[in-house]
C-alpha cells in the first residue's frame, strides 16, 4: 500500500511512461510529460519491476541533482 508523502525534491514533473527498455541490470524509461516533452531516466531493472512500470502508467519524475550539464551546437 502506498502512502501520500511530502518530499524535499522540488522538481516534480507529472507524466506517463511511454517506453521501457530493460537490460540485465538497468532499465531506460521514457516518460511523456504533461507539457508534451519527453524525459528519459535510467534506473535499476529491479526498481522498474518493483514500481510495476509499464507503458501507460502515470508517474512523477523527481529530479534532484548537484550537477547539471549543458551542451551547445557548434
């Protein structure tokens, strides 16, 4: 049973799982965000299974990072 909880993570984006590519140890999960963008997350395969992730499942993407990298076109 899941319980509602408060999180310290401020960057919370609602979305829907669109694709899961599971390897031996890791799973790459693509999530369509409410605004139309897509975000990709790499999590352990075990975590994906524990969360019951599948296409169409609604999720909340939680982003907390001490580093953000940017790239530019030449």
